[in-house]
C-alpha cells in the first residue's frame, strides 16, 4: 500500500473538524511536551494521540505506522550518536572499540531525546494526517503569518511529494527488473536510485517553475479560501 498523506488528510473522520482548534491544540501540546521534559508524560501523550489518530480519526494503522517510520529511523540514528559520542561524566559501559564509551550524561541525553521526540511525533501526526495542507495554510494566513513563509511551505510540500513520487516510480521500475532480487543487486539498485533521484528532482522542480510561469506566476501564490 502506497502511503499518500494528502489523501489521508482529506479522507478521515476529523477532516471537517475546525482546523483552528487542531492547529492550536497541536501547538499547545508541543509546547507542554517540550517544557515538561517528563518521560512518563511523553509516553502518555504518545499513547493518547495515537488513540485519537487511530480510533477517533479512524486512520489505517499501516498508514500511521508508515508516517512514523522515516522520522523514527532518523531518531534512532541520532540517539545512537548521542549515546556513544556525546556527554561527559562517569563511564557506565565500555565498547572496547577505539575507546568509545557510554557515560551517564550521554545515556541521559539519548533517552530523553528519544522520548521527547517520540512524544512529539503523534502530535504532529495528528495535525498532518487529519488536516489538508490547504486548510493549514489558510489558518496561518488568517493568523498573519508572513506570506513568504506560507508560499515557501506550500512549494516545499509540493516538491516533497514530487520527490516521493519519483522514488516510488524508480523503485517500481527497478523491482520489475529484479533490482532487489539479492543483497548485491539491492545495494546496486539503491546506489543507482540515490545517484539519479537528485537530478530527477531538479528536473521536476524546473518543470514546476515553468508551469508556474506559464500560468502567470508573479511571485505570489493563491491560498485556499473556504466558504463562509
């Protein structure tokens, strides 16, 4: 199943719920989670927001899991570096490899960083998976956020989906040619994907710019205005 966040945001039980309420609730919960710095509260907010997303918004579990997968991968890598290469204090574990050790400070940094990000992910997921980007940008515009920031956010959102679509297309083409049949072919296909996707993304971005120019783009993008 392909993960399509834009489709999910338009097709869930909370899509028509007041976007201002969802936006302010997200901001308040993020501030509280980061300010408290409490492991128990992080776990609590993760469970509660996950229940809201899965049970109330009725978003498919696999879609929610895919939403968490990529940031969780970066989070784990970051915490590994924090655990082994940052912090001072008493040594609690020696790896025996090039003098790399785990200290009490580094362990504290890694655990608290992991838990705080873990608590924030479902909060952001609640807004991203239940509210279309057009409604979010309209809320920001009515709250007097500078137009240039809104337009940059809109273009970045569009380019991200272009980037993901290119990856999906290339992976399907590689799979059709047994590009991931073995470990060796998988590494080879992955290398080709990484080396090609950047150039393809630049080409798609240039096409997007030509499309904007052909439609009379003057430096300001129109923002969705809901009916009153």
